[in-house]
C-alpha cells in the first residue's frame, strides 16, 4: 500500500491517487497486460503494429474516469495538471503500484507529454 500521508500532498492529490487506485483495482487485468508486454516487439514493427498492442478499451475507460490527458490544460479537455508535477508523480506512482503495465504506459505518456 502506498502511504499518502505526506505533508506536501493536498487533498486534491490524495483524491487523484484514490481515483487512480480504484480504477486500477476495478478495471486493470494485470495478467492480460503482462501478456501483451511480454510479447517481443519486432525490430521492423510499424506504428500500426505498436498501436495494435495498446489495450484501447482500457484507455477508453481511463478517459471516462477522468484519468486521461492529465497534463493537458482543462480548456482543451484535459485534467489541468500540466504544471502540477506532484499530481503527475502521484498518478504515475499509484498507477504503477496498482496497475502494473498500465502504470508504465501512463507514466511513459506523462514523460513524453502525450495524451494517453
């Protein structure tokens, strides 16, 4: 279990963490994601091949839960955490702890500034 009783975490950070935890526990199939992640990626893989590996149903559910595009400003439909690196870190940490490979994909997209 992740300890959220840190002095620099706001109630909003804690709420985001709980939302991510509950989503991962409810929606993420760790076995299925690990099977996808364990499949080797051929050196000649196309972008279409890589997109086909992504569990888009899970991404869609994350979007519906408000967990997609956290770093995009709210005026563009995102979560509005573009300048809140603590919120980004909390979301990535909780996703990794409870969601396994989903957390890895979520964190990689945060680092790259992409819209998972």
